[in-house]
């Protein structure tokens, strides 16, 4: 009987270890860090804090709301390229949130 119980337990452990866990969804998903995304994709042209030089707008004082920022990042604007094929919508939103947060300071 002990051997039978051990085999059943071993089978359950084997099955449990082979099942694939699904990725977390919605609020349980890992939050995207807008500062990291900005640093890797935007800082080269805009500077680490959104202020580089006269060739790029000062992102700390630019008069854009989140919706406008998302549109500019997604589609590009003037000399800035589109990021719709480079960043996910969540990453674009996180960058827009970061820029908006600079205005609150």
C-alpha cells in the first residue's frame, strides 16, 4: 500500500511540474518602468531627463497631455520617428506617464 501511495504522489508531482503556468494578467502583470524605456529609447535624442538642447523640445515643459504624448510617440512628430513598431502600447503609455510626471514637479 505504501508503494502504491508513493507512486500516486510521484505521478501527481510529475504532472504538476510539467504544466505550463500562464503569464499573469491585468493588475498582476509586472509594471513597466517608463524611466527604463525612456533611457533605452528616448534619452539619446532627448537627454536623460528630457532636456538636451535646442534641437529637441524640452519634455519637462512641453505643453502636451498624455493622449497627445502617446500619439506623438506612437506616430512620430517632425524629426522624431514613430515608435509603434519598436515599443508596445504599454511601454509607450509608461513613457508618456513619465513625461507627465515631470510636469507635476
